[in-house]
C-alpha cells in the first residue's frame, strides 16, 4: 500500500518461508522484507518510513509535531497490541477459542476508543499509520468479521480505506 500511495514501482518476490535463505535476509524469518539498492531491509516500520522519506511524492508523515506523534502512537498500537492480540491471536486454521476472541475484542475495543473522529488516524491526512492498520483490520474481517460488529469508528474508517486504490490493488 505504501508503494502504491507513493507511486513507487515494486515487484512481489516469493521467498522459501522459514528457510536458511529466508534467515539470511530477515534474522527473524518474517515478512515483509524490502530489497532496495542492492540491500535487504526487514521490518515494516523501517520499510515504510524509508519508502516515504527516500522517494518523492506527498509525504505520508505529518509535518505537525503533535500529528506526527499521533501517527506514531497508532503505529505502536498496531505493532505491539493489535498485531499480537488480533492478527496473531485469532487463528486461520481452526475456530478461535472464547479466550482468543476475548483477547482480540479487548484490543479492538481499546483501538475503537482511540479513534477521535478525524477522517484518518492522525488527522485529515493519510499517514503511514492508516497503511499499517488497514491490513490488520482486513485480516480480522477475513477471519472473524463478528469481532468488528459495533466498532462504528473503526468500521467507518475501514470503509474509507477500502475505497483507496492502494487497498484494492493489494487485497489479500
Ligand atoms: N515486527 C515485524 C513483524 C513481522 C511479522 O510477523 N510478519 C508476519 C506477516 S504479517 C509473518 O511473517 N508471519 C509469519 C510467521 O510468523 O511465521 C514487522 O512489523 O515487520
């Protein structure tokens, strides 16, 4: 999504997941990994920040200090809490337990409370935080749509994100 929002050409390259070769380009054998200028860069935060800063086009990080902090709050929430409690906790290969559902629902409820009525997470401008949260909410919607019931602010924001070309073109 970040590449598309910035107008950067990219190619998705398969990797032998968990292999030694994978370990050589990501020490923890995860995704994503950006290959750029002959170097391999792991980790979403580093990758999306680099794409935004190293390429021309409208910035995806606000100039205003408070808005930038708000973007980082959301990115921390995505990275630390929603990724762990929603994306990782809700399984794909079996129905979730009640405990797993409760863990995810608590995290989503707290995220809902953090929404403050702006069009995007850090204000009226799209930022890296929106591009981080959108796939996480889509992941939840694929696996357990009922968890999103009643989360009005998150659902309104997700509808807006779902209309973007960058979302449609990268749909799972
Ligand atoms: N902190 C890492 C997390 C990376 C991560 O866990 N990625 C997931 C995909 S979204 C993954 O590789 N999962 C497969 C696995 O854990 O084996 C980042 O933000 O890049």
